[in-house]
């Protein structure tokens, strides 16, 4: 127990000995982790959106004006009879206006718009095995051939763009993750090495008094681990602040992935970031201390 207290006090002493250097190191690490976490949140968010749309994928069929309710429901029944269709739901002009009013929160503005801007449509839910863009395009052409159909919206372009953004965000997250890994190792390794050089005489005296390499190494290893831990925690705190501001501004537009964790980062991923930051700090300090002790007389 006495040894634990000694190493703990020595680690805190190392941090206090050079506050500017250690503070700059922690800040640099937090910025690096913040960049990585931000792109990771973007990748998770768009991945969540694509997943939700893929699970409940549908196309919107807008009908021509002047159809009676009976004719509209007959069209919906015709669509439901197709093998590719799971269900067909009629959305009237009033229902479409109500949806927009709920999403925009401004019913007065919508009330003054021309009713023709909200045409009656049929939302066609597709079967789970119908996700191929070619199959969806062929189905849309068959529906467009009906005289009562004005336009068919498959959302294919938007879906493809979301997939592209998700893939790019994931690739950027991987690249940033590697950069953060190398940067953390280099920054902490150099910081610990500067601290070691500043205490060369103290370390030499300790070794002359019989201190082993392990006894000298442990406080500096803990210092590097503490720097990595604090850098990761600071980045998560900044991410949580930014996430809180976004939730206040556009909370209704954010997917469920934003409801937990830190600023859109799931709790388990946040814990992983902290553990990785601590491990990288430990590894960086280990490299520096091992090299220093090998070079020491």
C-alpha cells in the first residue's frame, strides 16, 4: 500500500513539475481525439439514418388531381397486389400538410399555401427482399405507366448519397484513428522524454542509491497514462458540449443515436475511447522511458 501511495504521489509530482508542458500535451491530445470522435459521430449518425431507411424503405407515388377517395383507395389496392409491395398507405393532402406542420412547427405559414402543393399520394412499403436499385426503378416505371399517377419518387439519389457519405465518413474515421494513434504515441513519448531529461540527475542519484529500472520507470509510465486519460476525457467533454448545443438547436432532426453517450457517441464507444487513450499514453511513455534507460550510463 505504501508503494502505491508513493507512485501516485510521484506521478502527481511529475505532472506539477512541468504544468505548461503537460497541459499543452493534454490539450493537443484532446484536439486529436475530438477530431477523431467527431468524424466517428458523423459516420454513426449517417449509418443510423441509412439503416432506418433501409428497414422501412418506401417510395412515394403522387396521384393526379381530381381523383375521388374511392379511386385513390382503388389505386392503393392495385399497388398492394404487386409481389414487390408489402403495404400501400394513402396520404391525403390534409395529412401531408399536418406532417409538414408537425415537422416545421409553423402551421400558420402552411395554411396560406396553395393546396395543390400537397398532392394526394400513396406511400408504398416494399418487401424486405426488394432493395436493389434496378428492381425499384423497374417498379417505379410500371407505376408511372398508370394514367392516374403523376410522379413516382424512389429517393434513390438521396439514399445513394447517404451511403456515399457514410462510407467516406467511416474511411476518414479510420484514417484519423491511425493519425491519432501515431500522434498520441509521439506526443506523449516526447513529453515524457523531456521530463526525463530534466530529471536526469535525480534519476542518476536514485540509481546510485539502489533504485531499479522498474522503480524509476513506473511513475513516468503512470504520467503518460494519465495524460492519455485526461486528453480523452477532455475531448469527450467538448464533444458533449457541442452535442448538447446541437440537440437544443435541431434536436428533432437528430436520429436516436444522439440520445445517449457523449454528443452522439454511444456510451460503450466513449468508454473505449478513454481506454484507448490511456493505453496509448502508457505505450508512448513506455517507449520513451525504455529508450532513456538504455542510453543512461
